[in-house]
C-alpha cells in the first residue's frame, strides 16, 4: 500500500510527463482541407490531415458522406496521429465529403468538411468535320466540344516541400554553402529562411530563385547551427529543418624555427595550430616518429630535449592534424661542440678606468660546452677577493680601482675540447673634478649672465661639456639667440645666457664626460620679470555708468605686484582703453575695483593689467561682455544748421548722436523751431536714431525768413537736453528778374566773352551767381551747354568753341531755390580759324654772338584768319620755362647759346588765334674753343667770320 506522499509524488510526475497536464476537452490544431486527386497521378496515397489536442487524449473517428469510416473493414484506410490515409484511392468508393470527429471524457467536436475529388480529362471524341466555305471578309464560328473531364479548376491546398536540404550539412571554413528548398502548394507558397535558435541570419547571406536557395559565403564558426525553410500560403505552412556544422582544416598559429645550441644545453620547441575539430599533434625526427623517452619529453605541441648531445642533431617536424587535413612545420636542430676560440671576441686591447671607479673586462670566447674561466694579471693567477670577482660568464669585475690595478690581464677559457686565452691592458686615470661649479642666481628679464663650469681632468683624455635646461639638452644651434658656450679652454665649459626671459627660469645642469667618468653640477636660475596676466576677471555688478570688477592675481614672477590697471573695450572703441576707477590707484594687494564714467546702454568687456617694479605685464583674458543699464540721454546733436530746400520749406539738419552716447533703446530726436522773435516753439518728434534732417513745409513760411532752431534727444527712459539755439533761414525764392544789357564779343576762333548787368529792379530772391547758356546755330537749344559764375561777377569767358560759327547766348540769375528768368538771347560769331600751315624752310646762321633765324611767310587760306605776325618760342635744353618773341617779320635775332642748346618753335598768329607750330629746332651751343674770347680781336673776329660763312638750312624734321 502506497503512502499518501508517494501518491502525490507519482501524480506530480505523471502531470509533468503530459504535454498539457490541465484537463480539458478536444481542441483542433489542424483541420482537414479539400483535396483534388489526379486519377493519372503516380502518387497512390491521399492524406486528409487532422491534428487534435486534449486531456485526456481524444479518440479520432472519420466520416465519409455522413457515415463512419470503418478502419477495420477496409485495409486501404488507416489513421496516423489523427490524419486519415487512403491507399490506392478509388473514384467510385472514396470521392465525397469527409469530416473528423474528436472525443474524450469532456465531449466530442467535429471538424469542417473536406471534399476529396478526383480529377480526370478524357480524349477528344474522334469525328470528321465537314468543310466550311466562307466569303472573304465574313465571320464564322467553329465549335469545340470539350472531352469528358472533372476538376479542370484546381482546389487550394497547403504547401508541400518537395525538395529540401539534408538534415546535416558539414561545411568547411571560408567556403560557400547553398541550402535549397522547393515547395508545391495552391496558392503558390512563399519561402522564408530563419535560424532555429532565433539569431538573425548573417547579412552576407544571399537568397536566389524566389528565396528557394539560401547561399552563405565565407562560412565561419558563427554561421553554424540549425536552419529552417518555412513554406507558407493561406492554406497552411510546412517546415524543413537542417543543421550546418562547421569544420576547418588545421592552420598554423605558431611554427617551429631552426635552433643552434651548444652541447649539453637544453632545447624547447612549441608549435600551435587551430582547426575544427581541434587538431592533435605528433613529432617526427628525420621523418620517423619521435616518442617520449629519457631526455626527450613530448606533450601535445611541445618538445623538450635536455642535456643535448651530438646525436640529437637533425631535422624535426611538428605535425598537426584533424579528420579534415594534416599540416607540417619543420626546423633543424644544430648541436655545436667546439673548444674555446677568441678569434672573433678578443679582449679589449685597452680598458680605461678612473681611480676609485669600477671596471668590467668581458671575456666571451666561442665555446661549446660552456668553458671554465681563469684570469691572470701579468704572469700571476688572479684570486677573487672583496674587490675582484669573476662572474659566471667569465667577466672580470674590479671595484674601488687603484693605480696598482693597472697592468695586463689574461682570460683563460677551458672545456674538454681545448683551452684558449686572450690578453688586454687596464689603464688607470685620475678622476675629473669640478673646480668652479655654476651657482644659483636671481636675475631680471633682459639681463645677460654667465654660468661657470670649470674642471680639472687627466689631459690625456678628451673632455666633453654639455648643458641641460629643465631636463632637456640645450641645442646651441637652434637656441643660439640666447645660449652660447664661452671659455675656450679645454677645462672650462661656461654657459652664457643673453637677454634672459621669464621662460629661461629653471634648473641648469653642466655635464662633463671623459672616456673614464661622467659628472655634473647644477644651479637654479630665478628670473624676475613683469607680472603674468591676472586671472578670472569677473563683472560682479553693473549699473548705467559703473561696473564692479574682481579678479585673481597672476604670477608675480618673483617681484611683488605694485599696481593694477583696468582697461575696457566696446564695439565703438579703437582697441582697449584705460578707464577711471575707484580707488583711482589700485595697489597690488587689491583684487576688486569699481569702474566709473561708463556710457549707459553700451556693451563692455574688461581686462586687468598688473605691474611691478620691473615693468608692466601681459593683460588678462577679457571678461564676459555685459551691457550697462539704460539712462536718460545727455548728449545733444552737434552742428545744428539747415537752409535751402524748396519754396515754403524750412530745412533743419544736424549730426546724429553716436550709438554709444544714446544711453538706451528707443532713441530719437525732438526738433523745435519758431520764427525769429516769436515766443511759441513748434515741436516735432522723430523716432529714429538715424534721423539727421527735418523739413517743415507750410505756405505761411516766407522765403529766406529767419527761424530759431534747436534739436533735443529722448529714449525709453525719457527726454534729454536740447542743443543750443541757432538761426536757420527758410528756403529762398528763385530770382524773379533777368540780367540786362547782354553783350558778347569774339576773342578768337575758339573763345568769346560775354557781359551783362545785374537786374535793374530788386529781386525777391537772393542772387548767388549767374548761369550762361550757349549753343551753336546749327544745334538745338535744348542741347545747349551751361557754365556758372559765383557771386557778383558780371562777365565770363567761353572757350573750346568752333571757328567761323554763329553762337546764341542767354544769361539767368540763380540761387539755392533755382534759376530765374532768362535774359534776351544775343548772337556772336567766332573768328576764322588761325592758319593751319606751320612756317617752313627755317634756316639759321650765327654772327657776332647772335643767332639769326629766317623762315618763309605763311599764307592763310580763304577760310582762315590773316596772319598778323609770328611767335618764336625758345628755351634752353635743360629748362622747362619758355620765352616768347613776337614779330611781324619772317626773321628774328637771338643771343648765341654758350652753355646749352636752344630748343626753338615758330608759329603764326592771327585774329583767330595762334596757328600751327613748326616742329622743334635744336641749335647746338658754341664750342668752348670759340666761347673763351681771350686773345686778339682779329683772331676772334676771324673765328666768328669763319663760323658766319657756314649756312645751315634745316627743315623742321632734320633739325631734331
């Protein structure tokens, strides 16, 4: 009899074994679907699916056309996990409507009905058709009776996977694997690939042929796992599953390399390979398997040979293998067995050491096995003591060297293959000592100093001085502007530092080195200079005209800070400007101050500059930008004036107040004006900070009437002051009377002069000047040219006119309001143009210190003015000023040039003006031989007479 707790345990165990241990009635998981079975199908089996769950497990029965299917009476029927299988289906017996019934202790449920139909298509009936004749263009019908058939429309059915990949697909690393999945169904099923473990398929994977093929290139370990092909349509789905397994041939991670070892030493080799599955290792020597024995120990990929002898030499191989491949790594083991040999490693011929120093003389002969070492000094065997030791590698070490240690030393090396020796000399030198070391100093920026470094040393040794600054060697080529070696003796290495700056403060070390010793001496250099920049300049509080500042002191550079100065900058200032503060003088121990005298509503930034006894330091970084508060405006516009404009206008102008003096937002102007002598002001407000002009228009304003004018200012805080009162006149009226007595005369072919008289009656408008209009008779008056005079001038000259031309002229008075009425028009005709031909056939000769010029008379053409005379223009060749001689003849006398050449031009003149000029003529100066004039007059006269006989006829061109 079981105990109650045993029954409880058994019941719990049974419940855990059940798929669903909750008791409930039958539930369909999958119900049967319509099936269309082709009579000519090679498949001899029909399946009607029915899947049910329930607890207790339901019993399944099938009905055909409402009648139970007797499984026991017909061997063609069978029920497998609820589905009905029909072998060798028969159209007569099996076609019809099927229904699945599921029953357990809770009750019975029936499925939907599913029809099993048989599809067939018989051949066409054979009969001969009679001939049909038709006329071209007519229509006709040929009937086609279909053969006997059933199921020409295919019913829908769930997907059936016809082609699928194997259950297990081994895949090599780095290869490309393809999985294929093909399914039938109606509607046509869709194919979806997925991993059974829920991980996403790698992005490198590609799908082909409507997702029927999944291709994964460069296969890796992470691609291995279970993959599923899901075929699904509206009637259901089907799943094929398979596993991709990963394998990889062995691949070397670490190979073995050749080894050359001395006899009796140890050898260790290790090889490593990866692969899938994990490779195993074995070793070969000269192609034969190598096993663990005696001095040889093998463990996986490691080989250890102890106390190597000559028989161990040979070729070794590490072999790594798995079921997918095998790889080899080869190396040679060379065993060296020789007696000691110093031929390539002789003792150093001379080893230098200082008194009290330490020396090591190396002894490294080639030998295998390792030799035993013995040392001699001279002919005596050297014994070890507290100062002298021989190390395992044969080196000789001597400490606290004395002069008596100097001499020859021999190293003797012995093994069972032989003995060898090598000899060298030890030379003991006096040590180097610093006699005058550099000393620490305080200096000021800009000074120059010398740091001494003087030593005594063995003069048979070369000595080298180097200097470092704050741990870095000084490069005298790169830093030559400040650093220079001085001294010149081999026992002095002094350092000069020129024009010292703050950056040169720090530790300087003089390092002295010979071939036997090295020593150093250090000194600290303190550089005093102007203070560094103050820090953290902050605006603590700001009003309309003040700002409370604070800051932290910067480095004083070894000289106490004595004063601070505050500077300010605005968008309107030119750079940084010093400002007034309270206190007026800020001492070096004060780190706060109030800036006063600021302009309201201006954006300021501040910085602080510190000073000490040495100088003024660098300024601090600027503070944040802050705007002062608004205040009433205080500055009035400058240069209030005006005048001009049109009739009945009063024009008032002023210079705008700069933005930095407007003291706030909403800045504008108040314009006040009144007729001179009146009491009441007229006011107008201009709400624009850029306004600089106001025009008052009113018919009551008389021309050129005086007004008292002033301009005030305002902003959002209120009104400010007015400018001083000034007098401005209203617009003038243009002149009302025309000039009188107009008269014009011709001066030349290009110039005329015009005269007029002021108007006889008084003008209502002020006259500022006159405007003369002129135009040629052949031109239109609207194209006339104009010139203006200023003031009371009543005549003017008009130039650049055409010759022999009739011109019309008229004159008007003008002022700022415009021009008055025009005078009567007068006419004037310019004179004929001057002669156009220049003088020709110019000749010159000299006589009695004179130059006589002659030329042909110029005849004017019919349309040219008659020649009245000639102008001779001459100058010295090195002068720019020209002299003019006028004559009515065709010759002229000039003084003979003594010091310079003459440059001469000749041109005619007439009533029409000057005519065309000849080209320049150069007359050379008289030679010095003829110019001295010392000696008898007869001799000189002869000379002049000889010169006077020379007649030179020059055209203008040949004379140049």
